[in-house]
């Protein structure tokens, strides 16, 4: 009999998105919609376990309304059990359990919060599974929470031994100061478990390519949460068969997408191509940071800001950096703006005659324009 798991993490319910006031409400609500999509995906694929590997919530002071809504959404899972691990954003501490108490009160008896570093036997949920939980007990730590597992006896009568942890993975997760419960693949492998279900690395899904020896999985966030997020909102569907062979499927559940793009412009045609690219329905839920470079004739240069402002109506959010776009300086420009045979006129014509003088011409023109103000 196989075991099918849906793995998610880093949902960060309660994240405020205060840097994006124009779409703050939409982005905040999208995280709850993503959790609903996660539950629906688990139901449609008849998963046995839905695992939230940390940071279901963005912080410990999430509103009661948000906590209750999250609990009620997870109650909609139709499989055997939902397991929720406290991560480094919604960590467990001895004297403050209000968040998790409120959550458990509203979650029902098929949602299990993995509050302690111990083995959770899931036989009461009709699953021949032992879960080795490593919940976070602080926001930051230079020591991970999995050290106890290596020497923990593995009950041979239990078919599947699965670890659930939250923290950075050496060589995968950005953690230069090693303050996010750092772990290594070697350390995880030496625990002797069949599978590791991980959280913390929002930005990407890991492994990038699944191989026959893959046993450590990070799902990434199910709903992108910033411009450092390199995917479109994902979860893992993981299936272990009787021989413990693994089949892994990456599934998109996100709505919004944060993108960076760079574009070189030299004519009005280039600007039109840019507008055509991002004015399709495909980008209606995209937040875009756009970097423009190049030189434009005066008419197109003067209309650039208007064109990029017009682009905003097609996107969820747009931020344009056109500081590296310059007006193209031609002989006509020089003749139109400067008196014939004046020093600026002569200097600029001289520089325009130089085959490699474009940059010098641009600098001289901008200095002269600045002096004239």
C-alpha cells in the first residue's frame, strides 16, 4: 500500500505587504486562497497526509480571525491527517502558546500540530507511519532541531519513517550567517529516515531535478511573496510505494507572480513591443520591476514616461527604472537646441563626428543642459 503526501510550507498567513499599498489587500488575501488551493489539490489527488512544514503563519501576533480561518481551511482536507510544524516565524515557546492554542481549538481532531521534538505515531489515523518532528523554538538559531533523531530507535514494525523540519539547507538556502536552524544533506541522510519534508526556503523548490536518490524536499511557498521568489507558487505531491520508491510531482497553486525584466530600447518600435508583451491577460496578476536601457529619439524619449504609465493598467503592479535611457543626440537635435557656431554647437558637432564619441557626446550634452538651467 502506497503513501501519498502533499507537502507545502511557508504560507506566511498574516503577511501585510505594506510596500505594495495599491495591491496590499489582494496579496494578503491571495495567501488564504493559496491554502484553499493546497487543500483542494490534496483532495483531488487523494493524498493521505497534508504536511505544512513550518511558517503557516508569518508571525506570532496573527489576528484571531486569520488563525481561525486557517484552521477551518485545513479542516477541509479529506485525507487521513494534516500535520502542521511550527517554523521560525510561528515558533513554539514555553510561555506563549496563544497562537497555537487558538489554532488547535478551531482545527478539529484531524489536524495535528507537531509541537514537540519527538516521534509522532500516526497509527490512530490508519497510517503505518512514524513522523519525526523538529519544530522551531525561536526565530533564529545557529543549531538545528534534528540532532536527537539520529540515535532515536526506528521501530521496524512501522513501514514509513518520515522527518519534518524547518530551516536552511547548506548550499541551497541563503543563510550566510547560519542563523536559520542550518542543516546539511549529509546530516539529514544520517538520521536513517525514508524521507525529509522541509520548510523555510521560500524562494525556490528543491530539488530542482528529482532523481532516484532524492529524499529531501522543499516545496517553496505556495504563493509568491516578493521579488526574490523565483517560482510561481508550488507544492510537492510525493508518493512512496511498498518498496519505498518515490514519485514526485511539482504542482502550481500560486496566483500572483513577482518578475524582474530588462529591456534595451532604441526606437518607438521597441517600446511598442514592450507594451504588447505585458498587455496580455497572462500578466494581469504580475508584479513587475522593469529596467530600461538605451537611447531614444527625442519624440520617443519625451513620450517614454507616458507609455510606461499606460502599461500599469495591464499589470498588477509596475515599477520602472529608466535612469539608463538617454535621448539620442543627433545633428538635428544640436541644430534645433543650440545657436549655430556657438561653443556648445561646435563642441557637440565635433563629438558627433567622432565614431566612438557617443558616450562623450551624451555626457557633454547633459552637462550643457544642466548649466543652461
